[in-house]
């Protein structure tokens, strides 16, 4: 039994942001009813590559969900949607906007009149207020607007994006946290409420530590301030690869011995190596300026030799992995972070396990990502529709 066992979530989201939120709720045991248009969630088309015709993006974010394919442009479809919303504990909407939700009869105002305890979460690109409120948005403009690109790439070359969809996934994570808080409040008081989370707000929150540092710095140096001019971090080149290392716990004696073992005695007189090397490694303020000195001492030693040497002097060191070497790493194999799920069309699909562990209410992967409309009939039966009503909806092409 999961922590959210017994709760029902109506998922009106598509793409990446909302589905990442509702998947976490499903992992925790909630029943997730995913309402898709007859053409399917747009993420079903994200690719290539595809896995036997299925999108990896969709497969990654939609386990533990039941799918109903519903034409909400039809009056009968809207009535079905309203019936589902009235039975749900949580309604999560994304992109359809407040006006569209009102037209569909599933706005927060309309639902709370009939179900005051409903938790209603709206996910948007730019938030509820201001000149951009209500505008459509996407990952790239939100990343650009929040200054995430300013500290990427190389000066003089074209800008680059953050490779991961950080605005979408982090907004989904914050929405999950907010919904849990709202559910806890309802358990204590019986009151429902509306929750609003924006992609831009999520990135502004995460970026805040950088802006606080550059608002009035004592000096324009250190990883909070010089991130705008530093080259991309690729680790320290060694004889057979790259490593990343820091000196945070060692003594001055540890540092002196390490410098001698590496043959970089100039570190003894270079002021940038003061404080037992702390400022000259990792995120230290001089680290990227003295990297070439460390690499001169690393060039004749392998990753394995250097990691053992640095750890022997109370430093921290790890290899910089490729995906292939990461999967082969013995510690990753010991963590066993992936699980194989049988999908009715894609076959055996490997995906990350649930990242958290709870002894009393563990999460579980109960359902593979659904086919489009795979659970339409069972969902309508749960909503109280008769077989004859379901047949009429199917003949009218309202459901699939």
C-alpha cells in the first residue's frame, strides 16, 4: 500500500511537465486517470527514436496511469469529463488554461461548488499574473527568459540550452510537493484549495542562489559569480580519461603530500593553492584558473591511480563517466537504479526505479505506461456509466 493509496487524481496534462507530476503521485499509490484527446497525449509523438512505435518520452513519464481517450469538444465528452472531475480528489490541469477549463466545466470555481474539498492544481508556463499570464510557453523560451543560458557554452560562440528539460521536470516536482501539502491541509481541516505552479517560477526559484550572490558581491569570483565566464566543466584530463575531485576535508599536511606525489611543487608558493588546496579544486574560486597545473601532474596517471591517491590524502574523487561507463560502474550496479517493465506494445522497457524508499508505505510500479484509451471502459464503469451509455459514446466517436 502506497502513501497515496485511495486517492484519485484526474490528469488533464500532456507533454512533460504535468505527466512528471502525476507519475510521482501514481508511484506513491494514487489512482491516476489520464484523460487524453482521441489523438493521444502529444508526447506520444516525441521522437525519434521510438521503441516499437512508442515514444521514450511518453514511456518515461506515464507509468502507473490509466488512459481514457475522450473527445472533450463534444457535449457528451464534456459531461463525462465533469463526472470524472467530481469523483477525483485531485485535478491537475496544464496548458488548457483557465478559460478553457471553464468552457469544459472543470474550472476550480465550478468544481469546488460541488466538491469543496477538491485539490486543483494548474501548471502554466509563466504563472497567473503579469503581462505574460495566460500565454503559451515551452521549455526553451522559459530557459532563455530565466537566464539559464547566460552561464552555458563558450564566450563568442552561439548560446546553448540546458540539455535536460529542467523547467518542465522541476515545475512538475514542485507541483507534486504542493499537492501533497494541500492534501495534508485537507486531511487536517477538510478544506480543498487551488494550487498554481509555473515553469518560469520554478527556474527563478532555482536560479535565486546565483542572483543573490551577484547582487552586491565583495569580489567577482567564485562559482556563483564567475559562472558567466568560466569554460564548460569537463573534469580533469588524466592518462586514460577524466576525473573530478575536491579537497574539502584534508589537512595542510594532506595537501602537501598530494602535491609532492603529483610533482606540482609550485602549488606550495602559488597563493591560489592556499587553505590546503580548497580554493584550487572543485568549486573553489581559483579552480578553473589552475586546472592546467593539476592536469600536468595527472598526465601520467590513470583514473584509478589518481582516485586512489586523492582519496588516500582525504580528498574526494570520482571518474567523469560516459553513459556506458556509468552503467558499468560497480556502485551503480549495486544501487540497481533501473527496473524492467513489460509494455503491451513496446515489450520490455527499462526505466528508472522510484527514487525514494519508504518502509511503511513503499511506492510501486503497478501499471506500465498505457496504450491510448486502454482503460476507457473500466474508467467509465468506475464513474458510474452503464454499458449502454458507453456503447452510445463509442458509436458517437466520443471515446476510443
